[in-house]
């Protein structure tokens, strides 16, 4: 007796809400890119009036700003739409561009601080200028020129971000909710960045049991809040969101941002360079005291703590040293603890988003963005 074939699985019907969200998102991305090109083209003309030799500052900004996932701009847009904003409103496009330029400025300065050679698979901005110095056969110290030029490019990018946000108009004027959030975001990022570099020099002197608390505070203010919470809130504020909706947005976006940054930290140690755009184990070479490292110090014995502290960020840390640190992170349970923390934050974000009950297509779009943000793999 023959066994009947198993019934073929039925095709999953397409989700019309998700399809509508993707279509609208694609159109928003197109408007954002066009606005970026138009704005930087006009500012290039302005720099040419100063000197054609100053134009590479904007070229470096444009090369960096046209890449990336556009997560902050998209969260701002869907926060705007979820609060009743009109589809593809120029207000949301300009706010998204301001956030992308702020992100580019933060990356330029962050790469200088961390002495990172690459960003998104290409030379970081300070290395780009160092290369120009070398290839042109200029005088004096090429590294110093590269760093100095990149600091100026980052400062210019910050100024451009402010200029674009101001162009949003009355909804982003002094005293408005959107302006207050934008200002707070910038201040918190600078404070978080300082705490990050401070931890590299004073962290080894702290008690191991304090390491996780300190690392999570840095993660929250240096990255998580400006990656997700503030962009979503700015979009909501621009559309007139009330305090109840803003609180519900925060309940979703803050755990999402923390999960996103924790995933970045894991990829920074265990990630494939093809995925991350950076050399394998780059965070270990840069000496970053992430939550992953904090758990290693907390869970490890005195010997492990001494080995990690002595190797992390060492100038002579080679591939074998990176592999050894990876092994310690895994063996102490630090990787598992970080993955558990990611899972907890992700579950909290999922519950909060479900409770939001946003109109379509905003709810479907935020669900997809959240999934993509925290479920990246090495």
C-alpha cells in the first residue's frame, strides 16, 4: 500500500498592510535621497565661492551620508505618520534628513575617537583625508591632516543638520516639543560619548560588579536613545502627538534601541566583516568596554579579568589575541547573557508595539523595522 504524498503547503497570502508600508517607505527614501543631493549640491556651490579646495569636506560628508540603513529617518517618518501626519509630507522628509546628517557627524567623530580605519566597508573620513594627503605628496604629518580635516567635516555636518532641522519650519521652532527633543538628543549623545571614552581609562579601576550598570548607561545615552527613541518622538511631535502617544512610543522605541545597540556590540566582536563593514573583532582592538565586555568582567575570575583588561585595546592585539578574547567572552557566559538581554528588550519592544495599535501602514512598517534592527546576525 503506497503512502499518499503529503499535501502541498498553501502559499502565504501577501500582507496588504506590509506591502503598502514598503511602497510608501520606498517613496520616502527617494524623496530623502533627492533632498540630500539637492541640499548638498547647493552647499557645494557655497563652498566653491570660498574656494574649490574646500569642496572635499562636503564630498566626504556626502559619501558617508548616502549610505546606511536610514533607520533614524524612517523611525521619524513612521512616528510622524502614526501620529496622524500626512503621507510623504516635506516636514517629515526634512526632519529625516536632519537626523541622517546628525548621524553622519556622530560617525565621523566616533571614528576619530576610536581610531577606526573603515566605515561601511570604505575608509573612514579621517582615513580618506589621510589618503588624499599621501596620494598628493603633501608636506608635514598626513595623519594629523586627516584627523583635523575630519573634525572640521564632522563639525560642518553638525551645522548642516541644524540648518536642515530649522528649515522644517514652525513645527521645529524654539520652544516646540520637536525642537526640545532634537536639542536633548544632541546633548545626550555628546555626554554619552564622553562617558564612553572616560570608561576606557577609568573603567579598569571600577569594581567588576559595577561594569554592567555603567556599560548599559553608556549604551543608552551614547546610542540607543538617539537611534530609536528620539527619532520616533521627533516624528510624533512634528505631527502633534499627545503625551500619551509619546509615552507609548518610548515604551516601544527605547528597548528597541538598546537591543539594536547590543546586537551591534555582538557583531563588533563576532561579526563577519562582509556584514559589518569593519574588520573582525574591531571593537576589541579599539578597546570598547561594551556590555559584552562588562559581563565578561563580572562573570570571570581574577585571572580572566586581568587577561581581558590587559588585552582589550592593546596596540599589539593580533588575530590570535582576538580569538582568545572571543573565547573568554563565550566561556564566561557573557555572550549568552548579552543575547538574553537582547531577547528581553526585543520582547518588551514587541509587546509595546502591539499595545500601540497604530493605524496602517505605520504599525506594519514599525514592526518590520524593529525586526530588521534586532535580528541581524553575524
